[in-house]
């Protein structure tokens, strides 16, 4: 059984990328292997994490390529060149077009830091999600792993985990708890599950 070849798309710190790389080392992820990390920010710390793990990391600049189409074509070329089977969005803060998502139907997964359908869709990313949850006064939030389709955060749900909101939480404190208690656990598990399915169908 061949391992699924995984590309992780990132924009920032890359703690979810790290959780996936750690899960490979610990054996939680055994049906797939991260062979490529793509960042749309040159200075993303996630690229350093890739380097430290001996994984190829590349920067693709939307600014330089100017259009969404050219940006996505560059990503597609990188993915095809390395025969990628599964695309994992781990804090990738750029919305992909329908042309892109349709090409990789059920081959792109994303982690979102809320219980979808709450606090999701266009404009809800990173700390903004936790700010909105606190502003609403919800007592429970969490994280969701889902397939990516043409609707932002609208694809089929793969996994969810709830996390308690506590008195005195700031967006930063809540973000950290959601990462520790949900994201870093359910994301590697979901990557393994989908990689397993892909590697068995290859
Ligand atoms: C994570 O909390 C992830 O769920 C969120 O951004 C953070 C990235 O952190 N993603 C979104 O909001 C996507 N809409 P990381 O770079 O440390 O993994």
C-alpha cells in the first residue's frame, strides 16, 4: 500500500502543520506522508518548521503573480509535479476558487477553529473567529475539520471537537485552548483517516 502524498498549505505560524509532522513521527499518521509545504507568505514560520523536519517548503506569491488564476496555476503546477494526492489547508488564509476546489474534489481538507456552522465563512479566520465567539457569549466552541468545496467553510464535515469557553477568556487564550484541546488532536487524526482512504483506493 503506497502512502498518500500530502501537501500542506500554510500562511502563518504553522502549529497545525507541526501537529501533523509530529503525528507522522509518533505513528498517528501512517497512511500518508507530508512531502511538500506551500506558503503564500515568504516569512511564515511554518516554512521554518518544514525545513526543520526535512520537508520541502516553497513560497508562492499572489502579489507577484497578480491574479488569483495565476496564483492557483502556480500551486497546481507544484502539486502536479510532486504527484500530490491530498491537500491539507493548515491555517491557509487565502480562499481558493471553484476552479481549484472542483479539480481536487474530496482531496482538500481544512481545519476551522469553531464548530461549523457557527462563526465561519468569508471573514472568519484566525483570531477573528474567537473574537466573534466571545462577542456572542457562547459557552462552548471548538474546531472542525471539513472537506473544501466552493463554499468557504461549507464542505462536508469530517470531524469536530467541542471546547469550553471560560470566564475571563480573551481571544488569544481561547484560541490556544481550542488548538490544544481540539485542533492539534482532531486534525492529524482526520489526515490519517483520509490518507488511509486515498492510499487504499490508489
Ligand atoms: C488555526 O487556529 C486554524 O484553525 C485557523 O488559523 C489558525 C492557524 O494557526 N484557520 C482558519 O481560521 C481558517 N479559516 P497555525 O498556523 O498555528 O496552524
